[in-house]
């Protein structure tokens, strides 16, 4: 085992905050609210919560368990579990290499909006309906903010597991939680917001069909991957830093609660605010990814103290994006260092250069290369599709097959018992890994290809 891999988290709380920080990111604060708005509010929320405590729990405990048992990053870990599945490590490792560059590009967009609101120009953005399109259409400014965000990420990773990732997570995660609770409470004071809360938390099955349910189920499962950092090699890597004496089942439950709570609160900020601003207009709620960068500035414009609220909101999003980008970069750095035996400093510099080079294709994809597409997708959209809709479900499906039918679920069950007397969810875990999770993965893959391709 190389020198880097001997370093681990100094405490259970440090691991939980770091893993929760990985899970809590743009998926929670950006993606979750617009999907909830699009797929019926309360119905999507109900489906997601059920999946989180069953589907998400089973996949997360499997990945962290593999990492802790093998003590290796994702490439070496799968080989250690079963040599016949050694190919799965490199496949899983591809995901963070694809995601990290474009994730940092989006992180740069968030920094830009934070800078705008912090300097008092939030109203200008709201008044200019084409501001966001114009911003990403001019590659110069997006490049500056992209590099700044990637550099912040790299500095934390260079500092190491305990002095960098663990320390920053201990600071950022409580701050993030206080901010999101505070903004959510403030949002509820907006006239008309309570109608949005009702839409968000109360399932309305009127006109709900099997087709609608299937679409909602697939969307919620896809969100679970994105939100909980599953099938990216991240949880395997973080698991390899976890102490043997700490409770694996308990830690996963705590990460899950933290992650889901942040997603729920993000929805409590965005959906009631947009609902009040638009009078419940489905078109406003269905804006999709542009909800945060185009619709929300208009919402903040109409709020009392909206300039301040907008500043705090984009600071919150920036923190969430940073904690996730740190985990993504840490994963690819751990892979490079483990395979080449170079130290963390040089490994991070190499990965930083890679992130900048590949990330620039996403920057150019919306500006000077906007006419260039891959299978009809712009660069960033293609990277997102191939990683989230294809590779990640494949990795999870094969992981379930490996654990469920080759080494058997006892492999993970024994690792869970290292830090606790019993595995309380053992029965649920076996059913999920052997039957339900593989079926869900096949449904996701089939639906993605039928709808997208």
C-alpha cells in the first residue's frame, strides 16, 4: 500500500462530514429542486425518500464497504474483491475523470453569480433576461471563474485527507447547513410561498398514471446517483480512508440523512419562492437547469432584501459545489498516485492540468464551439449523459452482480460487523442487492437509451 493510502480520516465525524460533503453538491441544490418541480413536487419527494433509504443505502454501504475492506482506490479495490471483475475498477474510474472537469465549469458559473450578487448587481442580472446565455456564450469570463473554482478545489486536495478534506468538511458542512436552514425559513415568509410548500410536500395523485410514475421513478433514481456520489469511485475511495472501528451502517445512515435533508431544504427554498413569484405557473416551475441561473435572480429581485438573500444563496451553492468537487478531484488524484507512486502534490498538479484542459471543451462548447456537437449533444451535455446515464448505472449493475452472485453479500456483511455488533438492515440489504437494485439499473439503462438516443 503506498504512502498516500496510509493516510485516513482522523475520526468518524470527519469521515461523515467529508462523505456528506461529497454527496451534498449541485445535485442537491440545483438538480433536485428542478426535478421535484418537474415531476409533481410531493410525488417526486415521496418516491425519492423511499429510494434513498433502500436503494441509495444499499449501494452506498456496498461501495464504502469495498473501499474499507480493500484499503484501495477504485481501480485496485474491485480487483481485490474478485480478479474476474478487475475490469470494473477502470470503468468506474472513468466517471470522476469525465465529471470533474465539467463540474468545475458549472462551479465557475456559481462563483460568477456569487460575485454579481455580492457586489450589488443582482437586479441587473434579473433585468437582463439574456444575461446567463450571454455569459456562457463569451468564453473569457467563464474560463476565469472555472480556473478559480478548480484552483480552490486543488488547494484543498493538496493539503491531504486530514489537513485538507477533513478539516474543510468540518468547517464547510455546518456553515452550509446553517445557511440553508436560514434561507429556507426566510423563504416561507414570502407571500404566496405556503402554496408552493403544499405543492412540494403533499403528493397529488390526481391524473397520475403508470407512465408518469415510471418517469418519476427513473428521474428519482437518476438523481440518487448524482446526489449521493454513487458509482463514481468516490465512496470506494473515501471508504479506503475510513477507520475499521467506526460503524459502517451508522455512518451511511448519517450521510444519507444529511444529504437528503439538504436536498429537501434546497427544494424548500427554490420551489416555494418560484411558486410565489410565478403564481404557480407550471412553465416557471418547469424551467429545468436554468431555474437557478435565470428564474431565481428574478425571484430575488422581487423579494424584500433579495440582494442579500441572493448573495447568501449563491454562497451556499458555491460551498456545496466545492465540497463535491473536492471529493471528485481527490478520487482521480488517489487513482493517479496509487498507479504511478508519485506523491500527492505532483499528483494533484497533474490532475489539475487535466481538469483545465478537458474542462475548456465544455467552456468552448457554449461559445466558440457551439456548433460542434457529439451525437447531437454539446460537450458538457454529452459528458453529463455518458457518465450519469450510461456508465454509472452499468457500474452499479455490475457491482450488484459481483457482490450478490459472485462473492456473495456476506463479503459486505462481514465488513459491516467490523465496527458494530449487528447489521440491522441485513435482510433489506440482501433483497436490494440480489433483486431490486439490479432491476432498477436495467430500467434506468433501458429508459435512458429509449428516451435519449
